[in-house]
C-alpha cells in the first residue's frame, strides 16, 4: 500500500500560511490567510520557480490583488514553455475576476478538486475543457430540464438522481443559474451522488421527487413554526419580567440594544490621553470589535480585532473573542500573555476556516510606555511629530488567533514595548480601512493614511478620525462598504 502524501509547510506568518503536498506528478500549493507583498515575493522567488507541474489552491486566501493574477499568469506560461503544466484548483471569485480582466479566464486550466488532477500533466487542458463542457451541460439542464428544477421553499436543490436535497445548493432562478451553484451541483454529482452515472444517467421517478419536495417543505415549515413559537414564548416571558413591553417591536429593540452593548459606548477617561474611535459596520452584524480595559495602577488596554467572514457566525465569534480577551487582560495585565491565553481558550472551538486578528496594547502612564501584542492584525501606527516627524508601525507579533494550537501559537507570538512622548499619536484600525477599494480596484492603503495623520495630528481625535474617513469615502467614490471599518485614535498629552 502506498504511503499517504504528507503536507509540508513552506511558510507560516501572522498573515498567511503556504503548504504543499505531492499529488502524483503535481505539487499542490495551498494558500491560506491574507495576501500581501511578502507572500507574492515568496511565490515568485520560491514556489513558482519549481521546475515541476503545479496546482494552486487559493480558495482560502483573502485580500488578493491584480499582482497575484499577473504572477500566476507568468508562472503558468513559464512552466508550459518548459514542458510542465499549471492548474488552478477551485479559484475564488476574486482571482477569477482578475484573470478575466487579463483576458485569461478561459486560457488557464481550472479544476474543482485535487481528484481531477490527471496522471499525465499534459492532460490538464483536456480535463479542464471537459469540466467546462460538463458545467455548461449542467447549467443547461438546470435551466431547461424539468427534472433538474425541483427546489423547496428555501430554494434548496433536489438531485434528480439520488433524490437527496442539497441545502448548500441554492437555486432561486431557473432562467439564469449562477456559476457557483452550477459548480456545487457538479461536486455533488461527481463526489457524493451514488446514483449518478455520466454515461447512463438514471433519474429518480418524478412522483418520488415531488414527494421529497413536499416532505422538505412541510419539515421546514414545521421548523419555522416551531422557531416562531419559541420566539413568542421568549417574548411573553420577557414581557412578564419587565412589565413594560407592550409589543414585540419593543422586545426587538431591547434585544438590539443589548447586542450593541457588546462594544463600549464611550472611551474611558485616562489622564494624559485623549481616546477617540469610529465604528462603521458593513452589515447589521459586524466582525470588527474594539475595547478599552482599565487595569490596576492606572494602566489601560486598547484592543482592536477582526473576525474572518461576515454575518451571524462572525458576530458570535466576535463577541466570544472580545469577552475572553478582556477577561484575560484584566486577569494577567500583560498583552502577550493575555493573547496567548485567549488563543488557548477558543482555538478548540474554531474550525480551520475561521480565525481572528487582534492587537492588544497596554499603556502605562507612569512609565509612559506602550506594550503591544499583535496577533496577525494590521500593525498599529505610532506617529511622533516631536521625533523627526516619524511614523512607526508596531509590526512585531504572531499568528492569528485560532490559526494554530498553543504550542505553535505561543512560540510565534512576541511583544513590543515603545516609549511615548507628549504629542505622539497612536492609530489602531481594521483591514477594512487599509484594503478598501475604489472603482478602479485600487486599495486605500497605508500611504493614504499617513498624510492625514501628519496634517491633522494637532486637531482633536474625533476631528482627525472624521478627516481620515472623509478621505476614505472620497477615495471609495460612493461604493458600498465591502468590509467593516473601525479605528481607534489615542493622543498622548503632556
């Protein structure tokens, strides 16, 4: 029996992780985390220079830019000229869009899983073309074949072969089925469906399909009714307890108010500091968080963080991480120890697709020092007009929270302590500010943040943040927010 392929970690930083595994004649390179210039340089100087056939999986990579697409294009051309092959595995929408802008969306082989990698690398284009034809046929069947068009009340698709409902495949329109849904159907048919045979497709009986849809609709309707009944019971109990709630609307308002209280409603008053913040969620539920934790001996901790993803799951993970980190800071009084303990507390409850970036800084007014622990978050900026008009990014740090077990996470995380002087300014922010794009696809970037700090550092903190976000809005040109925006400004006085 052949030994199983083992993964090799080529690089792991606080921002990203690069692993490789040999699959036959192919080296499969997997990217995870956040794309940046250092990752691009690693790919160009080490990974893409390998004289072997490569398959690139960037499905778990965020923050991609056109530079990655250009590097991928150049690597594929180089390898093909040397008799090797290059394939993209399940490329994310962002990378596909960049390849389309380069006019290469139909020229680079695309596969949906490692299992499609052929024995002979030269067969990759043929496999990719066959996949494209299969996807086109699936799309035609979904749009024109009545047996493929069974969906329940929540638009979940019913496989016409195994008659199993696919809750992860949502088809809301039969006129034009979205490409991601088509690819999910392909994965089900080729990886999970035991009744599907491309050569001799055997459909389930139409009455059986109709019965499955009726059963699903009834089950989900019953679940919805049960959920409504549970909510009604909670509302009634809440009304009995408070004696002040007359309608369900009041109950919803109170619940929303409690959710907002997860974040501080005002900054603490700290001698020698002026603390300001701005918080603009992109959706109703945000993954950004900030906090101020008052410690012994007049010290105070400034915290900012960002949870991967959006929506309810990100909101739950945000609340859990913020609470645990606050408790550990109060208990330990040291940002490095607190971040390490927070990772140990929550990593076991997180999957590999979830992580949290965070920066925790403790200011000691007596010593006039800042001690920073940065877990994969954007480096805080310390601007010192009295020290040669200098900008310093607090880049010392470690991995993202939830990315690795304590034995690995703790070894990577280091802290940094700096002196502060009257007139210094500290800016903490989430990646929504730095990575926000305009209509041309350009990022706002640190280069546009620094001039605002230099020009407005003498103004009050709320004014400075207002100027910074005004420049961001002007740069974005009215585009809707793709990510939450959060920033904390601390001005140190005499």
